[in-house]
């Protein structure tokens, strides 16, 4: 082979390597998932909902747990946060499916701006839902599974803030 052929082959290999590095770099920097290599230290009050422990940050500690047949619900007095842990039985399945239909699929829901996205929070898979209510404003939901129970968190706001990440992480770390 002559020098020109070797040089052209080297340039092609260099271009492929640069393109690969660029793709990897762009995918990691433009990742829409809410991942963070730094673990969030759990903060708040340890609260048990349907047999599962989670940490409720100070901002949301003005609530209480209500137990129903198919689920248990933590709700704040000002409706800024709801955490539902569904029972692992037929009644829990029905309630979970009903909530998924209403919130994530918009069935019989008059709220607007429905958007759903499968994403991660610190390596935990969640279904992230965005909605707008005329009475409550923007609110978000996270649906996920911890061991054998499903969880739904509903909160007022526009994003998955550190308090919500704290709650999600606490379910995985404490159960």
C-alpha cells in the first residue's frame, strides 16, 4: 500500500472515532432523564404508607395517611402532595388501573396539557405525567413500582424537584 491509501484509511478511522465520541457526549449531555451520579441523601420525616416507608420532606409534612381497602394515601392539608401506595391484590390493581386511565391516558379527565414520558430518577424507572388543572394549576405525577407494590406521587409544580426525588429515592432505599 502506498502512503496516500494509508493516510486516507487513517483519516476515515479518525472520523469514525470522533463521530462516535460526539454521539456519546451528546447523548449523555442531552439526556432528558433526571439522573444524578450524586446520591441524594434522604431528608424528612419517615412515614409509613401501606407498609412501605418513605421520607416526607419538611415542605410536605402538613399531611396524614388515610387507609382504604385497595390503597393507602398520604395527602397534605393544602393539596400540594399526594402519595398513593396501592395494595398488591385485585382491588389495588383495579384502583391503580383506574388512576392510570384517568391521569396518564386522560380518560374522563378534564385537565389539559397531558404529556407522558418514561424516564428515570437516579436510575429508577418512572412514568412521568404532566397536567394542568384550571383550579389547581400545573401538577405532575410519577408512577413507579417498588418490589411488589405500585406507587403514585402527585404534586403541584412544573418539574421533578429535589423534594420529589428525595421521596422517590426513599421508597427504593427504605423498602
